[in-house]
């Protein structure tokens, strides 16, 4: 713990593309600041999706309280509004204790829900309605979404079943497109954003490749088998990044080398979209102070202490 560092209440955000070292930096910084970590990862909120989501291990969490990890079963639904509500409640609790938490992750919409104070329709999950839509298939559902909410559809990938069904759900419950019900109410507390990136794409692909191999060594395929046994092979999360490619291998639809290659390629493509979000309008008006992938907590402290907008925190 660095006694020289003083912290008025606020929020520190560590963001960036997948596999850029956000978890390591967040844990190291949290130990120095005696701060809790709030996850901003849309898949780490689900129990049993551990290895394939690069969830902090039990060992990594030792000595640093982690929140918003393992809060729901994979066959249940956590909406963006649910996440925002839980995160805002935790932040308020820590502020009441005079503590500044660290929000860390690569899910841009989760981060923006907090930093921009997105106004999100509080529409409860409608299992029967979702089931009816799911039976129609993702391709048809996305076409419906393009008709009822063309603006919102442009912000959702055509294969993103979870967000497609949520948008349709909101429309059919409220009668209004989700995109017309959204706005922003930024929080009043100070927010500092640290971004991690690896600009050398060859180096980055090597990072992703090494992490994919490590996940497999750590038992990723066994994790997928366990998820299939618990929830069935049609669990939507088993079609998400990495899990879908490895599930195809387990189903003898491809070989392991091809599954690994596709995982690496798709991860790099996903990272490109993350970079576009964070460096574009998706992140809102807040400045991001960028560091290279693998930066230490000392580099983060040195950078932040030089920025006029963050001087009050250090």
C-alpha cells in the first residue's frame, strides 16, 4: 500500500481490447491503492464460464475484493440495466466508505453504462416472448429488429443473439424501439480512464495465440464439456467467442488446429471492434489515457499524476 497516494471518492476505469493485460494492471493497481475491483465484462458475470472468458483466477483474487463476477447462471439473463444497477449500487457503497473502486473490462457498453450514466429501459426479462423469438432463429430475428428498430440494429452484430432478443423484447413490451428510449446522465464523481493497447498487430496476434494455448492447457475443453452437461449444447454462451469454435471441435465439426486458428482470428477481429469503440464515439466524451499493453502500475501512476484532470486523485 502506498501511503502517499490519497483518494477522494471517484472511479478509476481500466479498459481496452481483450488480451492487453487489463486484469494484471488492475490487480497490481488495486493492491497499491487498497481498492476493490468491479468487473466490466459481459461474460464474466456468468458462473462456470471461467477459462474461456479469461476470468481472474481464485489465486489472482486473493487480497483484492472482486465484484460483478459469477453473479448469475449461464442459462439466466442479466440485462444491461441489471448490470448498471448492481454496479451503481456497489460504487455508491464504496463512496460512502471513502473508497474509489476500479472498474476493469473490455465490454464497452457495460463501461459506458456507468461512466455516461446511460438511461436504460427497466423492462423485466420475458421468458415466453424470448422463447418464441428464439424458435424463429437469429437470422430472422435480426431481420425483424432491422424493421422495428433500424437505428438500434446498426449497433448490434447480426450474430449477437442476446442483444437482438433483448432489443426485440423491449420493443414488444413498450411499443417503442430501444434506441429511442436511451439517453445519458453522467455521474457527478470524477472518473479516470486508463486504456491499454498493443499497436503492433503481429505482437498482439502472438499474445492472443499464447493465451489461447494457455486456456487449452488450463482445461478449457473440459470447461466446455461441463457447460454442455449442465445446460445443454444449445446454451447461447457456447456460441460466443472462442466457445463456439471449441464447441465445433468437440462436436467433430472441425479439427483442433482449425478451431485454434479460428479462435485467434476471430479474437483479433473482435479486438479491432473494441479498439474502434474505445477510440471512437462509443466511449463518449471522457478522455482515455493510453498505455501500452503490459504496462505496470507504476507507469499508470506516473501517467495519471501528470494529467491536470486527474491531479486531484493523487
